[in-house]
C-alpha cells in the first residue's frame, strides 16, 4: 500500500462541513492536491465525505485513534490514515480496509515496532520538538529504507530543509489551511498561502 504525495500536506481542522467544498477548491487552486482532515471535530467525517467527491483531491483522515475510526473514515472515502502513535487495532483495521496508514513515532523503539509490523512510512510527531531534521537524519542512518512524514511545529522557512531529505515523503502543517481561516471562510487567503508556500520550495 502506497500513496503519491506532493511536498506539502495541509492538516485541516474543520468545524463546519459546509466549508468542505470551498476548502477543497482553495487547495486545488493553490496547487495542493492532498489534505489530511483530523478527527477532532464532529464535522470531520462529513468533511471527508464531501472532499472525497472532489476530482483531483486526495483526502486522508488524521487523528485516527481506533479501529472504529478506520471503518468510519473508509466509508466516508478517505484514501490514507494518519495517527499520532501506534495502535494494534488501527493497524489491523487499516490492513483489512487496504488503506495506507502512517502511525506517529517519536523514538527508535517505536519505529522498530512499526517496521516489525511491516510499516515503513511513518509520521514523525511532533517533529520540531523531537529534533527536526537532525532527528530524521539520525533515524535515516539506522533505518535507510524508512520514509518519514514529519509534522508538528515546522514553520514554512524550515520546510525546504526537510524536503532535501530523500526519506521525507511530505511535510505536514496546520498553517497551510488554518482552522481559523477555514472557520472565517477566508478561502482566498488559503489559496494565497498555498501558492506562496509552494513558491518558496521552487
């Protein structure tokens, strides 16, 4: 199970499902074709369902904490799963549903647990507090066949440094489409944020 991603993964916390279509359109107009919708709000499942209907947008579910979460987001149309840590039930359910799952790791021991279960692409969270690119470099030296999806406290000015690492699949950030901008309906600002962020990576 694998998935192709662009360099930036917006982590979206959406309080109103009515904003889903406008959010998806803003991301695509800004040049970003994937989004992680966190299961932190009551609207999240419906948001995933609506975003999944938008052609050209790859939608994943974040903050997936249980096997029941996997079932719900799969039914809604999620194409990948992200969790802040490891959970055996989530792992089994992800395999049953045939979806890529990126569990969060914060130590070499946790990474070894994931690798022993056959998971070789993991989320590094919270990346900035764990040592940033230095931490990823250290893990890559020991586990060269592992791919990382870092997020957590990474500002735009440091994204390019992460992406210089061949082991980094994409960099996640809530600032790309912030909760406050989505709630305010400021979708043109989200378009501009996406475009400006991608421009800095060229």
